[in-house]
C-alpha cells in the first residue's frame, strides 16, 4: 500500500496541471451509487453544477476501488473519503487535502447480538467482531487501543473478522458484532427479520471515538492553482446546494439516486430510509470543516497504542480556502 501511494504521489504532479485546465470535474465516490451521496446526484440532476458552469462526472465506487489511488493516478479531480483513510494516505506519501466536510456526524456503529451478554466495550473481550477494511478499520482499531483491548484474538482479546460489505456474519452467527452504518447495514439487519430488542448497538459518536466521514478531498498540488481553487469553490457551493435540497426533500432525493443507479441493485424503500438517516448527519449550512472535529479525529487516530493509524500530527491536511471562496 505504501509503495503504491508513494509511486502514485510522484505521478500526482503530472495530473495536477491538467486538472485545472477546464470546467470538468470528476468526482470519485467512496462507494456505489446510493443515498449516501444524494447531494451530489441532486446537484447534477437539478442543474446546480451547470449553473456554476461546471461539467461534473460522478464516478461510483465499489469494493475494489480505493478513492485515494484513483485520485493519485489522475482518474479523478476530487474524491470522497473518510478522514482516517485520507490522513493515513497522506502520511504514506499521498498529499490529499480536505477542502470541505458536508458530513458533520458519524454514522458508524457496532451492532451486536444482545444474547451474547455484551453490554459495554469491556464485554468485547473474547468475542468475534466484524470490521470493514480498506481504510474503514482505522476508527475501530483506535477505539480498541484506547480501551486497552487486543485485536489479536484470545480470551482476553477480540478476534477481528474481515467483514464484507454485508450483514451475513451477524445473521449467520459467525460474529458476535458487526460494523454497520446507521443509514445502511443496520436497516439490512432489521429487514432480515431481526428485532431491535434482540440487538445492542454502540455508536462511535456516543463512545467518544467518532472520526469524520465523507469529506471532500483533492491533491495539494492542485490547490496551488488559483483557477482550480475557484473551480472547487463552485463545485462545493453547488454540492452543498444539492445537499440542502436533498435534506429538505428526502424522498425525492432518493428517487433521483435511483435514476442514476445503473446497476438496478437499489430499492426505493431502502434508499428512502437511507436518505432519512443521512439527513441526520449532514450540516447543510456551508460544508466548512470544523477544526475542533478535525482535531478530535486526529487525536483518536494517534491514540492507537503500539500501532496508531497515524504516527504524527498531520500538517497541511485541510484548508478553508475553498469553502471561504464558496461562501463569498
């Protein structure tokens, strides 16, 4: 991973010059087309990007797509990424910078079977817990390090199950707990016939270990070009307009998302429920990164014991230049 990112960082400079030549913007999503990204699809569908003079292409993600690598290789001008993943990539040599933060609250949580006797984090010892990887494992590993719980297995530690992007490990009793998002997998568990009374959940926000999710990032080299900064300001302004509309019109926003789902895999009921939950996490006011929330994320990631997500306080990992311009 480090080798890939370092090599990609060398190539990033070549891609940066081309990024600001025109009004095209290629946005790499963190996952497949779904209501998690409704604001961007709404901005595209309602013409908000066009009003800003932008030609925006939204690139869906997937299990085999790492947004930092796509950005590094010149396949996108801007990406969505969880901050733990972005800061880890930056420390490994890829100079990504947060330019806006529409998501203000984390939707990440652990969902556990109540009959396992789990009532608090101290009860995780000796249990099997499903964890997403590809950058999504960082908040969990930091949390366990702060709790002083080993993730190497054993009676006094946790056995980490590398979880796919589904809820099967919980339903099939392969894991005592799994990673879920408030707006997605938790609903899938309920849809499988499990009642809320059978479950116990631990939101990262409630545990004081929440990290920022779904921020907007670009390469540091690109931000040296005033024309690119201006283009990003237009992009952020239009995107936040899309998010405001989506939050105010959740059902209609979900229907727009379904129109752009080329796979046909998403259902109307699921997307409308997802959009309702996503609306609770978005600050539609301006998309400005809160420095205190950033610092809390950094401190959580640094508190990883012998294997922290990042080893030093990042420098230059975020800027208000884009959102300041977008607000003016």
